[in-house]
C-alpha cells in the first residue's frame, strides 16, 4: 500500500510486538481495513490547513491516513504503551510526515487544551465507544477553534447524536450536540473492519459547529435543564423539572414563560426551547 496503511496482518504484528492485549474498558477495537480509514478521511473533507485532533489513535490505523491530508495531527491516547509506540510506527511508514504528528498521553475527557501553537480545527476519530459522546461534548466545550468533526461511534449512538425532536431516540446527546451545531449520519460501518470484532455495528457522524441559540442563560444552565428533563423522560416537563425549579408550580411558570406546554415531555423540545426555559429565575426576574 502506497500510503503505508495498516492491514489485518500489520495490526496483529504490531499489537503482538508491543504486547498489546486489547481491553474492552478502553474500547480498544482497532481498524484493520485500509478502505475504511480512507473512507473516514475522505468523508472528513480536510483541507491542507487543518489541524486535526484525533482521540484514541491506538496502533495508528487512522493516524497514518490523516497525516497526508492535514497540516498537523494531535493524537490524544490514554494508553501509555500505545501512545509511546505511535511515533515509531509513523516514522517507519510515513517518514516524511512524521514531523506533523504530536502525541499526547492523556485522557481526552480531562484535557484542557492542546500543545503547540496551532489551534485544532477538526476532530477526526474512531472513538472509544463507552465515552464517545462525553468526549465530543468535552472537546467542543474546551476547544473553541474546533469547527468540524467526523467520528466513528456505535450505530445506536450515531442515531442518538443526529436525532431530531419527537422520537424515542432523541435525548441528551441529541440536544447537547444541537447546542453546538449540526450533526448528520455519514454512513454505516460493519463490525468486520475491527480487530477484535466488536459485538455492535458502527456508524459515521459528521458535525459542523454553528451558533448556539439566543438565550440569557449560560450553557451550564441550559444543560442542567436538559439533564433534568431527560432524567425522567416519561414524565411531563412540569413534573420532571420540579426539582430544578424548586416546585412543580415554579416549573410550570418557567415553561409558560418560555412558551412551552407544561404537559409536554422533554423529547418534544428543541435546543432553542430548552435555552428559553433555562432563562427562568425563581425570583421572577428574567
Ligand atoms: N483509532 C484507532 C483505530 O481506528 O484503530 C483505535 C480506535 S479504538 C476504538 C479507541 C482508542 O481510544 C484506543 O486506542 C483506546 O486506548 C483509546 N482511548 C480509550 N479511552 C480514551 C480516553 N478517555 N482518552 C483518550 N484515548 C482513549
């Protein structure tokens, strides 16, 4: 392969040589199919100026395909053995591009910024599935320069990330992502492209940052209302938000002042409506 991408034999050989035994807790399923990483990179529509943040580079399957298409790649990996091995893998397979790579050994849920002067513009990642949504939300909150994302996640999670109000799958991930921008499905991925083979199917999600809705409330205040509404998603909002507002009557006032039916359920509200509800102040002043 011209690009030196990893195939099934390469992945096993690398893992064996490094003594990596993939763990479920860290969501370690490595891509062994070069066509899949090419498709991810193509779908990400990178420009040569992009600074890409990749969460969980693992053995480097995706990293190797990202490097030719971006100005820099900052790879954040929690597993010390994988983080330590990545520069040598890249140097062996893409020697001219190795200088574009920064490896950060850290938990992507805890990073507060990235090294180097460059601001990351795009997130491209085959995410660890158990923390996929928290990672995306944390990076969007922490890295304001991040404009776009193309992530591979569990198929059901992809559905939740892109869901519109009204259905059963619409929930916290859908609304919070909608605060930051627009997400859409960008195609399915079968389980056979991974080693070890996971017991779920995957999907690609493409995200573009937009303007958050108009509101006098902070993001934290809006997210608190979203969390409360979906913590008891089968209750009416009047009941579900009683704790948040101090009483059911307070919740009713907050909902009416936001032009929302107190008998509605959280799944009926778009992010703009949650942003209006969050403006409510118990004293009455808005
Ligand atoms: N990108 C590689 C690929 O496509 O083959 C590996 C993807 S694998 C699904 C997820 C990777 O994320 C693993 O390498 C795992 O060690 C790493 N990881 C898990 N939790 C993480 C976290 N909180 N922060 C950073 N990396 C994490």
